[in-house]
C-alpha cells in the first residue's frame, strides 16, 4: 500500500481519524504537543492509534512521547528506523498494515522527512 490522500479518505470514511501536522522543524514543538494533548482529551479516537514519525530524537525522549496522552489505548509507534518510541518499522511509501488495521493516524512534523510527500 502506498500512503496517499485516498488512504486517508478511506480511513476517514471507515470512521477513523487522521491527524497530520507539519510545522517544519527539528523535533516536536510545544504547540504540536499541546494540540495532541487537546485531541487526546476531546476526541474519541478509534484504535489502534498509529503514529508515523514516532522516533524520539535525543533530547526529546519524554517530550515527544505521546503514549501517555493515550493511556489505555492501543498505540503503535512507527518510523523508518528502530529506536526509542518505535514499535514497528514502516516506510510511508510502502506500508505493511492490512486494510482496516489502523483506527487513527498521527503524523506530526514528519512530512518534511518523506522523500515523496505528495505520493
């Protein structure tokens, strides 16, 4: 499966939710985290919640960890390389998730790192 707008539309139509933010920076910004905190409190997100770009870079290990915001929910952290916060290695240009396996998608400050972000 190639990640594209049609896949996000399919997720939305199936009752899922896709949240994408890209503020172009290194690491998670306080505004981004505050937004996700609000989402976690105000919206009932279908599970599992899958975060693309979940690798917690040095110096942001606790700040960029979104799992505590979704306590009690199934959360899968994905990135292109192993490391802190990553449960599953995934390339957004060739995802291995089965149809209807994802409930909600978080993609925060990630697209600038994707080779073909419009594909």
